[in-house]
């Protein structure tokens, strides 16, 4: 019967009294429903074990409750608790006060002798079992929170209880609460992975976090306990208990508090499980579950793996693969790895320990995604069979990390170099599909034509306005020879319109089917005029400069000259064997580029010639010594993997008074001053060409006084030891190239600044 509330003349007071009465009735109904659920479960246990009907089971419970002077609901909860798994944090053994219940639950099962315990500990265990039983009967997340808030087992009842579910990105989603106002509940609707929050720390470390006295203002309670909920080795959620006053508990009480995580995790997982009849109050429909990860990953086309962190003392020490995409397992099989026993540190020992492990641990800790570009995986460092340049992406999914990667193809690796080459030689390329009429231009061709890529290629009918009318007459025949005769087109024309004053070299290669049918044309356009420093073009000087450039490159194909005299500088050279060379190249700014190189091993002659021509072309294009060596290193890595070369490049400014140099190998330039002892020019040594990808070469700079001589030599000259070789070279006050060579077939170069 509901108690009557005295009438009040104050409407606000009357409304408040009505709300209080309704809340009291609601709480009473909830308790009655929970009590009824516990009693029904206890009846089910007795029906199963004693083979009696439900009414007889209920009579048994009433009779035992009367004789033991224990409330019926508490007796039923204790009976249900004896059938539930014991918390891992508690000692095994029967409680003396529950022996009768044990016999009721399973009369034919032999029981061990009772373990003697103190009365306080027995009471604490009994209260914990009762609380665990009530947790097991919660029909919603809110009821689970309310059960924990209304009960205590040796500790003060908490003022607030929050139940949160772990989301894929590490955030926590509020699914149930008790003791929170509507405003506070909305504020805690979704919690990002803020590291200082106890509930976030508990999910990240997979361990309880207890703050007995939080003096900071970042938390709603004075004392906080965050319990991670683990199910099938996954952190599925967290429960946070809060007290308004500092919490004073001993180690035994803490153990029982921590042990609440087990029954709460089981019930949480049951509430979250899909299926007809499963309770989902407070849970959003359509929520993803971590168990679908293998299916999702298997559908990915890219290589991808789901990594599980391995903990030691609450610290991530490694990651092992839980599942992966077919592309990932194909790569694993190609490398001869054991997928069942692979981890980040065992598969990639150096990269894993130095880069991946701390980076992935940070993803788990913060929930923020990670991008790692241009990661090199090499056999020398990791023991794998092949070399890979990959881009990695890592994202947190619940307490796992999804890692996907893309390995750069050969075309990807060459793309940047090809663009660089187009810019250096002022060229571009095009593709014409005769079947579809589609044309494609490279970035270099857009730059050459002064068009934006967004504007697209020119229509074929508009191309002729870029060619001088006097040269246009011969173009149709050359094109016809290409399209009809299948011959490669090579011609030079003068530009018109936006390209007026330029001279262009055209090359076009026909593409045919196996039956000889022409279906496409691949070609290049190169500007072979020169560009003045002001950025303007003079047609007459441009044509003259182009002629000088071609004449220079033609001369470079011939045996090197013995002497070279330029403005402010004279150079004497000693030709060596076919594996070594030297070159003297006039720079576009009026200076002089000095080059000495050496290639060893099988096929050194051909390799040296190719490298020599590339170096001369880079020098003619105006590259600085460091950039020239970097370009040659990339060239050698792509064209002749495994080949190594040493080289020194020096650029003497016009007038012969300053010099900049860079070295690849142990080929330090030597200076023979006109009025002082010889010395080694100070500067960094670079790796030999072809040793590693992406190597940079630092430049050094010095001054040449009148009469100073600069010696450049190949590494073969100091092959017996750098220190001894340099000592021999420095002992000669007047350097003689033949004497310095010592009868060895090596190229040497000696440059002298004018007096």
C-alpha cells in the first residue's frame, strides 16, 4: 500500500514530494524484479539437481530460510553463487556458512573439508558471492551499475558507478550508470582515450586502477576504482566506481574489489551478445564487435594484419599477429616465415625494436592513427629475402592494432627520379592511344609547353601551332613514316607561339600488337636550347649554347684530353685504365667541373663508360657536386644493383679562386699550395656510389690562391691504406702525375689556379 503524501500548498514542494515517491516506488520495483530473478535462478538449480518441481524447490528455499534466519533473496543469491565460477583473485575453498547450500545444489558431489577462516573473512566472502550472484542476474547495463552501487562487501557503497564499452578507436562509450545526474551522464556519453583518466588507463594496461584520494579537479569523485572487463582475452569495457570521500581499504578488501571484474565482465559479455532474447537495454543497435575483425581483414586486398599487444609488467613488449589478409600471408610465405609464431620483434628485429614497437604502443596508448612513409625493409638489417620500401598505416581497433601497408613498385621507385630527370634535361613525354584517341602528358611536358596539368593535354589539331612554319612542312612525312612504316621518329624543330626561340628534339616510338597492328605512340620532347640566368631566352645565343652543349658531349665520348686550359684555371690529366676516368666539363655559369671516378668488378669497363656519360650530363645540366653524386648514386642503384663506384666531383668557380667539392668513397682532394706544405682538404667522406638508397653527399668549400694546385685521384691510389697512401701523396712538394701513379693504370687530375 502506498503511503499518502500530505498535501502542500507549495506547488514546487508538492511536485518534489511526488518525484521522490515515484523514485522510491521505481527503486522498490527494480529490487523486487532483481530479487525475483535471483529466486527463480535458485529454484532452477534445485530443480536440476534434486529432480523436483519448481514449487517443491521454492518450498525447500523457504524452509531453509526460516531455519537459518537468512532472508530468502540472500539465500537464493548464495545458492546461485555456488554454481558460478569463483573469482580468480580469491582463494579456493568452501565457506562454512554455505555447506548446506552446497549439498542442496549438488548432493552427490563429494566436497573437500572446509577451510578454516576468520569470521570477518567468511562474512566478506559471503557478501562477495551474494554480490556476484546479483551481478549475474542484472538484465541491463544500468541495472548492473545499480547493483554495484547499492551493495557493499567490506567497502563503503560507491556514490557513482559508470559502465562503459570499449570502441574500436580506443574511446569509451557510456552504456550504463547509476548515481549520475542527467547532465553528468550526457557529459560522459563518449570518453576519448585521454591518458590521465583511470578508466582509460585501466583499458590500456588491462589492470585495475585505484585512486584512493584524488585531490585534482579532473574527476567527478574523490576516490575512483576502474576495473577493466576482459572477455576472451579482449578488453570489452570498463566499470568505474566512485566515492565522494577518500577510500581507506586494506589489501584483502582491495582483492575483493578487484575480483568484481570477473563476474561483471561475464555479465557484460552476456548483455552484449547478439541473439533473440538477449538484453540490450542502453546499447545502441548495429554496434560492431571485435570478433568480426578476421572476416573484415580477410576481405582487404592490401596486405594487412591485426596485431595483439603483449604485456609485461603493464608495459607493451611486443605485438603478435592475430589475423591477416591473403596478401599479407602471401608475403609471409614468400619470405619463408612462420605465421603462427611471428611477432614484430621476431620478424623485423631492428625496424621493430627501433621504430615499430614504440610507434604501435603509442597507437594503443593514445588511440590516434599513425602514418609511416618510406620505410625501408632490407635483408642486411632484418634478415628478409627481399628489399621493400613501404608506407605503413596503423589504427587502433578496440585493444588491437590494424596495420596496413603498401609496397612501392618499381615504377613508384623510379617515378621521382624520372621527374627529376625531365626537369634536369628540360624534357617531357607523351602517350597517344590510336584506338581511343586519348593522349597523356608527363609533368615535364606540361612545364615545357607552359600549361597547367588541370588544363589537360593539347588537342592534336592544335599541336602544329607550337612548331615553326618553316619546319612544319617536314613533320607530316616523319609522322607518316612512324604511323605507316613503324619507324622511330627522330627530328629537331624550332618552336613557335609559346615556344618561340626554342629548339626542340622530338622522338616517337610506335607501339604495335603481336600481329604488327599499330595502336599507340610513345614519345618525348626535349628543349635543347639554353636558358640564361635571367630566365629569358635569346634565340641566337640559345642556338649557339645548344651547339656548344652537343659538341661538348660529343667530345666527352672520345678519349679524355691531356690538358685543359680555362679562364683562371689550367688542368693536366693522366688517362688511366678503362675502369677509371677523369673529365673536365665547363659549367653553365662559366666555372669548371672536375670529375675523377673508378668502377671495379666484372663489367667495369662498360659500367664506367655509362657512369662517366651520366656524370658529364649532370655536370652540363649545372648540378652542384653533392647533387651530382646523389643523382649518380640513384642512377647506379636502379641501373646496376650491386655495383659500387667511387668518385670525387669538384666545381671551380669562374676565375679559379674558389672550389666546392663532394666525395663518394675515400678520395679526399689534396691541396698543394704555392707557398706551403701539401695538405688534405678538410671535409666529410661520403659512402661509395651504389651502396644504399637515398644517400646524400655533403659539400665542402675552399679558396684557391694563385698558383695553388688541386689533386683529384681514384680510390685505387690509396688502396693499400688511406693513411699510408695519403702520406705518400703528401710527401711530394711538386706533384708529378706519372710519379704519383707509381706505375698503376689509374686516372689522375691536377688543376692549377692561375697566377
